[in-house]
């Protein structure tokens, strides 16, 4: 049977280049020992020469193949190497691969198969070759080099199944399916006699739903079968099935191939997107697979975490894998979670004119589609280079290639200009119209050249308003409001299938882009996946769990002129009650005028005075309304009033014999909250008449250092495991001390190690770090410390 054996531990690595490194007798004992996934260069978090990622290195490993010699054929499978790989086996050039994102296999030459051990040497060239997409011109992201996805040894019988592609159509009822299974075999010698194939569809509980088989006369073909009463794969119920295909010779199994699938019906239409017969607005974010320090090199656990972050934390229903194929682990988790995926070929704006460049683009697209076409989460193939000019010759080729490899899915091609030639099925467009003043989105028909076609916004915001976690409240709030405005416009546009924001998290880039520090601060989360305020715009649109994030901590000194202005609450609550020192100030509800189409509009709190004035004696209700209006104007920094307002205020002051000092006292008491008591504000969220969440803002009496790990147990199995930890400085009530940039020391004892430096600085009050297993088991103690604050310790178990 075809079998994969992980081969990720104990590689040797050196940064540099020499042809002698390929020789099997070369002494590599002084090389660095590394595990895969691996990045050739550890990147600083900020301010570095980005050309350091464009380098050459070598990997070597002695692999014992004695146990595999019963197999007919033996391969090495590399899930991805960035960017240009040359593989030597026992000094023989065994194969090459160009492209940073797709898998390839190298067969072990038969002339060395009789040896017990072979030496594998891989030359990894990460220089930005002009003949390999995405390179050839400037690129707004780094491609860190290395064997950054897993490696395995694959044993294969003489006649084997190398590919199975499954599609289905409704048959009668939607839950009854007509299944088509395309298979491809490989035979190292002549076609065997009496060969047959059998396919079974099996539920997650192991129950076979349908089985069909037939004799074979060729190495490729199609099986068709019917299956009844399946459960459709959907966003909230992503039911998966396994298709088990068995190759038999003389009635005995010689190979088995298994693939997970999901049954679902979907389509992009001029009036929107349909999934299983119902209209769904696609609300999503773009994802770069970039991580601090290690570039692309993260194992399965962190790929899973990103999918869960998008689906569970941010509440989106689609992700675009910008701008290249991403980890199979990430897609597997999207399948399991019910997170839709738009994936695309590598590139950024530049279209090469050389035939090697264009051929590489087509080949990488083919490798992407063949790898990922059984994932039910994938609903759209991107067959254009992101934001590139029209190139009818190339894009006719890529579109035709996608249709030939997978006729079941539509194609799209992301552009950033109107009236582009539409060769694909969906007009996918990066819409950066909104600058805080301009309309939130363009009119689809105008962008598409006057035609009503399937239309999807694939980027918005991002570089239009880069935001750091440590930016003032006003900047972080404006970033959030801009995302809210675009989403509201998306829901309003009948002809827009959805909008995918730029982007999930910050990422490393070249020096022509970003903030001058090699970081694009475009994310709704930072590079450690710590949410910014804008993340709550997306999270608050989900229904499953209460979400409430407040845009301000109501510290007047953090605002110019002490003018706090409107406080925004990003929430899916029906209403929010504001309390001051335990007493009600007012109840506030979603804003239907500014955000009439969002499922859960943000709630503006523009009256911080409210019922607090009820404590004043001797004033009529009308007079209290006047005072409240005046004080709220003052709280917003507006001390100039209309004439009639001035007259009314003068009469009120005259009636109650109030002088200038009395007016100042009212301002200090109700706007500045200057008295001998603590200013304690509480926001209380209500859903269906009950309290579901709350948050408090009060002066900080004591700073508390928190540290939380995403998982308490790590499992080193096929490769090392990684967990993210987040350290933050908070008050006794849990509010983030976002102005802190205090230094942080991470001290680890036990079977884990820190990825990157152990000395960090808080940014916006928090910082992340990653821990990896090191080949040992037991308990690890992780302590974080910062001056003047009690340290925090967590324990992580490694099995």
C-alpha cells in the first residue's frame, strides 16, 4: 500500500552554498541540527534588511531505507520549499522544483535502493528569481526561504493510485447525490492483468453509504455511483465523508487511497452567492501565512489555530489565501470548521513576459488545484496574479487550465481597476474607495463595465488606514469604523456577493511597503494574532456568543483637549447600559442611521452625562436636558453654542444664581469627574432581556501581568508542536493597559523552547510569543516577568 512516513526530525542545515555539500561523504557534523518546518533565517520583528530572507542554504539528512526496501518505489515528498529546490540523493541529482508553495515528490533512484542508508541533500535557493512567480518586480510581502512545510518518505507499490478527484450533483432531492470519481493510476512496468477498482463512501461514524467497483483497462478513468440521504456540508454543520478507493489485482487489494469530501451546492450569481440553496453574504478576511521570527515555518497546530481564529474568534465565513497556496493543514481545518476558502496562484501585480515565468505560473496553478480540489471549503480558484493588468493570453490559459482540472468550481481573478476584461466566472475586485469620507464601496455594475455579473470584493481598507496596537484610541476606533462602514455597504449591495477585508493580521514586507519597519500594519490583529479593536467589528456580527468591545477606557487625559467624544461599543448585544459608580447613566442601542444594514451595528455612546444630572436639586426636567446638552458638547470639546442655546443657558444661570465658578464646578464634576471618588464606568450588555456580558473602566491601582497559552498540552508526533502564549498587563478589573510598552522576560524550564527572542516588549499592553517542543516530554514551566510587577507563571505539559 502507498504509505507516508514523516521525516521531519534531525535534519542538518547550513546557511551558505557549495557543490561539495551534495557529496554523500561530506562531513556535516558541525552543521546546525534542525527540525522541519524550518526557516533558513530568523527574522527580527522590526527594522531589518529584508534582503536577508533572499539567501541560499543546504539541508542534509541520513535516511535509513532498509525498512522500506520491500516497496516497489520510494519517494521523498516535500510539502513546500521556498523557493527553488534541488535534491541530491547519494550524490546523484534526483530532481528539482521551482515555486514556494506547492508540494513535489522526488523518487529515490533505483541504483541506490540496495543501500541501507541514503544521504539526502537539498539546496534551498530563496533568492527572488525573476522567472518564478511571485517575483520579477516588487512584491508586497516576504517569502522567507526554507523547508517550511513537512517532509515524508512515501512508499508505493508497482501499480498505485496517485490521485482521486470527487465531485457530486443533486439527484432528485438535494440530499441524494450522483457522485463522479476521477482516478489516476501509475504503473512502473506494463499494465497488470486482472486489475479492478472499488470505491466506497463512508460517513464520519464509519458507516458505508455506497460502494461501487469495476474492472480496469486504463490507468485513468471515472467511476459513477449514487448515494442517498447525505448531510450537506454547510457553514454551521460541516459534515465530512471519506471516499475510500481500493485498487485490486486478482481480487486482492494492492493500494488504498482515502480522501475527505463534503457534499454541498454553491454558486456565484449576479445577485449574490448561494450555498445549499440559500443566500449567504460572504464576510471574510485575507490571510498571510506570515509569523514573527520564523516566517512561514509553523506546524499543523498553528495552521489549525489560524483557521479557528478566523472562524471562532473573528466570526467570518470566508478567507482568501492571499496571495498563494497555503498549508494543507489550514485547509483541512477550514473543512472541519465550515470556513469557505478562496485560494489563488502566487503573485502580486507583476506579470512576467518570459515564457519560463508564464509556464511557472501555470504549473503552480495546476499543482494548487490538484492538491486542493477535494476540499469542500474551497469555492473559488484565483487564476489571475493579484492586482495585475489584463493579459488575455496568460489568463485565457490559466482559466482554461482551471476548468480542465476542476470543472466543478468557478474561477475568479483579483484586479484593482474598473472595466477589466472578464475571462473568469466571478469579477473579483479590490475596492479601496473608502478613505473615511468617500462611499464605503463602489457600485458593482460600474466597476464591471456596465454588466451585471457575479461580483465579489476581495480586499478593502488595509493600507488605507494602517493601525498599530499602541496607536491612540481615536486611530484604533477609526480603523474599526471603516471596516464597519464597508461591511454595512456590502450588506446593502444586492449585487455584491461579499467583502473580504484586508487583512487578518499584520505581516512582514519589503522596504518599499509597510511602516518603514518591514511590517504592514494592515491587520485587524497584530502578527501574533492578538485582536485589535477592528477585529471586534467582525466578531460582533456572529450570533453564537456575546461580543462586546468598547472603543475607549474613558481616561480624559488620553484625548486632545480632554474631549472623549463618542464612545463606540462593537457588540452583538441588543442594548448596552452605561453605569457610573454603580448608578445608571443611560441605555444605548445600535445605530440604525449610520449602519442600517449590518446584522449587529455598533452602538454609539454619545452621552456620558445622562442620568447623572438627576443628583442635582432644584432643576426642572427641561433645565436638566439643557444642562446635559451643554455638558455633552463640552465633553466633545465644543464650547461654542448656537445663539438660542446661549440665551437659554444664560437665563437658567440667572434663575438659579449660578456664576462662572458654578459653571466650572459643573464641568469639573460631570465632564472631568474631578471629585474625591473613583471614576468607575461599567458597560453592561443585554440580549433578550438578560445580562450577557459587562466590562468596567476604573483608575488602575495595581498592574497585573497575565499570561495565557492557547493550549495546556503539546503533542510532538510527526513533527514538533508549537503553542502561542499571550502576555498582557491589565488592571484589577481586567482592562488592558494599552499604553504600556514595558520590557518582558520569558524564562522557560522543561521540554519547550522559545521561538525567537526571550526578551520582548509589550505593544499596546500585550505581546505574543511561541513555544515549541524540543523532543522531550514532561512539564514545562514558563515564567513571564517585567519590572515593578509580580511575575506570572504557567505550566505546559508535553506528551
